């Protein structure tokens, strides 16, 4: 006898959903990493620029160059603010997909557990059925011996 799991189609669908959710989660992680890397680079650039500006202020710097650097720093800060928002947004998206992945894992585990229990029940039933068949065969053989 062959074991036939009645929810196999649902389990297959849930596994496919889990795989799709996992790939969306991985993509969100990559987007988060890219945004975080870009933010890090901009913060590092700002730090270097501010250090350069403070060194130049000590040695003497023209007002024109000070203004130019301030405009550049201001633009850099606006870009940093944009990327900070991007990092927060991509982190939230990543957490969303992480939760969905966790839910998908739980769903798949539920159906796998049901499948395991169904298989155990099937094995017990098959064993009992086989034992009953053997008892019937033994009884028939006993009847034939007795009749001879």
C-alpha cells in the first residue's frame, strides 16, 4: 500500500509561498545593505570633509572657499537625510518580509507535522491490516489442514 497525504497539494503550495517569501526577504536584505552602505559612505565623506575644513580654518581659508564648503556640506547633509530615510524604509521592509517568512515557516511546519502524524497513523493501520490478513491466512490454512 502506498501512503497518500490528503493535504500534499496544500503543503506544496505553502512550500512554494515560503520560497517566494524567502527570495523577497533576501532582496529586501540586499536593498537594505545597499542603502546602509551608501549612507556609511556619505557619512564618511562628510567626516573627512569636516576634518579638512577644520584643518583649513586653522591654517587660513578664504571666505569664498568656506562658503563653498558650507554649501557642499549642506547638500551632503540633505543627501545623508535622504539615505537615512531610505535605510529606515528598507529596514522596515526587511522586517516585514522577515515576519512573513516566519509565518510561512510556521505554516509549512504545521502541514509537515500533520503529514508526519498521518503517516504514523497510516503505518499503524497498514501494520494492523497486515496482521489481520496474516491471521486470516493462518485460519484458512488451519481449516484446510483440519479438513484433510
